[in-house]
C-alpha cells in the first residue's frame, strides 16, 4: 500500500531520494529544477512524496483557452537563472492545499498569464481530475503522478502572435520561473 512520506528537512528529502535510488546528479541543469525547489514544493503543500513505488504526487489545474480554432500553450519558460525550458503545454499551476479547481484556475490566469480574473469566463461546470503518470522534466528520475483538472475558459482577446508574460506569483525571491512565452497551436499538437 502506498504511504505518504514525511519530509521535514532537506536532509530528509536527500535521504529519501538516495534510499529510492533516485539520482539528483543532473538536477538544477538543463530543464531540471533543484532539490531545494522540490523541498520548497513539499513544504508549501504543492506536492507530496509517496512510497511503493516512489512518486511525487500533485494536483494541477490546466487552462484550456481557445481562439480562432487554436489552443493557447506555454511554448517556453525562462527560469530565474535565465535557463530556457521548451514546453508546448497548457497554462498550468500546481494547486495549493485545500484549493478548489475554480480558485486555482483563476490564480493560474493571474500568475501565469498576467490577466485579471474578471476578464475570464469559466465554461467548465464540473471538473473531475484525470490522472497521468510520467517522469517530470523538472525532476529527472522521479516519477510523478499528476491529478489534472482541465478547465475550459473564455478570455477577452489575446495577441494572435507569440507573447511573453512575467511570473506574477508575488514571491519573486523564491520563484523558479521568471517569464513565460505563450502562443497558439493546433489542439492535436499539444501535450495533455
């Protein structure tokens, strides 16, 4: 039976990763985030770890914004250390503890797209998560189990050409991502 792991210190996390033969050698390079960033996610309640098998478990809201038959995607992220990560993913945000999908969707809109919530109409009425298990590019070697809440949303007019936004989480000193490049793609080309 899977068990939730208690991680209280960075040392606890390092020990758990080592006990589960998960190497952090490439973390903090290329597309990967640092072990400190994973520890911060755990401390903030954005994810937790479980045993048998070892997994990072997290709920994520994804926005589905359509315009002229295309869907909005994050093409790239600029990390706070100026590394660039290619994405091709829907606007997404890790959910906070006890946060419902509706509130998380509006927070995602404001933080990721720098768009006020009052400019959006949420079309989704009921949102049940779909699960996806895969290795995250953020933490290579660590399998992640995502509970994805996909929320269809209508926004006022967004630029037709690619555009950048700055991360607007209000936590500039601790954020891993500083900017986002957005653009439009055919829905069948997008990672869901």
